[in-house]
C-alpha cells in the first residue's frame, strides 16, 4: 500500500470530497488532490478530460487508488482498495 498512488479529483464545496480527504488523513494515507472548481482555462479543461476518462459522469469525488477508481465517498471501498 505504501507505494500505491492515491489521487482525488474534488470540489472545494463538496462535503463528500471533504469527507474523503478527512478519511485518508485519519488513516495516515498520503494522497494528491486537485480541487477542480478552482482551476481555470486550459488547466481546468485538461483535468476534466482526465476525470472523464476515469469517470464518464464526471462526478465528485473521483478517487484513483492505484488502478482502482472509486466514485463518491464509499468508505468501505476506499479502505479495501487501500488494504486497510
């Protein structure tokens, strides 16, 4: 698990996104995140294209744990993907 890359595509106004970040922090899991709603222009367009590849509905949070993609705050699925 230590080598598993964890990335969250989130919105600053999303309660489920905040809960996901809080869960990972409480579990001492290192993660990267992108708050998509504060991006602008080409950067935002590029990130949204990345999200759509993982989650065609482009909903948030979209969480990538290694090769696993989880859409939404699903605590049990997140912990399972992390091996917790």
